[in-house]
């Protein structure tokens, strides 16, 4: 599968996936970040799983995990399941599904990969991150598998992510300001929030909001974000 390519729409795909899938097929790196990988530059390949499912009332939600507070990088930070590519991974989708299995116990047979989003260059860490858009065809209970790395797993309703009351901006100690979400006790910011914000726009789920409120990031040791809504070291090797 090439970047932006959408596979055949599987049988049973919920109607709410449109217009997201149509827009994803046309999306560009610029929809997510102003940064481009330098010509001839290389980076460590990695992938994250953007897994959309629905609750028992047919309402879409998004799988998010929270990093353990004891981690050296991203302590306590919400993120997509994901990590660096292993030699045995056949592609970015394989990386994202493997990592989700290792981190939260996702059964890969229950998730159907729909598209690969554009590679996103994270210059400070040297990672090239591929967000993998997937449909959770048969949701099942998930939980932290590696409790030294993952503290909490949540399915965040799209309606709550889109709710203007839950949308804020955060200020990093460096002065950088970017989008964020306060949902169900989680402060989602950085790379993850940037991808979510872009997908809300593409899907037509964004509700107009006034980006006036700015919240100071509580962790002064947080990495300095390097892109639109992106942190430079979001993916943990």
C-alpha cells in the first residue's frame, strides 16, 4: 500500500467513515505539518495506529493510550499505539499492529487497515512516522500489557474530541503553542493532538471553536515540539 492509498472499502464499513476516506486519499504532508524531510535525508522508520471503532450505539471513537509516569520519555503523555519498525515488519501497517498488540493487547485480526497517511518527519529525534488509519471491525477489551510503558488505555468518543469545550491550546516552556484536547481526564497534545485535529477537519467532524484558552504544560521537561501540533520524539523506540 502506498501513502494515501485507500484499500477497497470493506463490507460493513460504517457510513461515518465518509468523507474521511475520500479526503485521506487526497491528503498531503502539508495537511499535518509544515516540516518536510530534507532531500536525501534519512530517518528511523516508525508507525502509529490511528484506530477508529464505534460503541454499542454506533458512535465513532478513537483508541488512545497513556504512557507510564515512570518512562524516561513522554512520561504520562497520551499517544497512539506505535513505535519503531522492527526488521521483521513487512510494512508500516505491520509495525503499527504489532506495537498495538504489544502495548494494549490488540488482536490484529479485529482491525482492518484502510490507509497509510503521509510520512511525518520528526527532526529532533530523527524518526519518520507513518500514521496508519484502521477500522476496528470487532472491538474487544484492551488493557496495558507492558505496565512499565503503558499506564492506561481509553476509547475517546469523537463527539467529545470535537466538542469545543474540550479543545484548548497548550504552551510549552519553550514558548511553542499548539492544539490539545482535554477529554476524560487526559490532556492530549503534541504529535497525537496534531494528527487528531487534522483528521477531524478532513472528516468534517470539527465544530467551530475559539482557540483562545491556553494551558501551560505541567511538565517543564517535555520535549520541544517541532511541527504543527507535533512533538519531536513522540514515538518511543
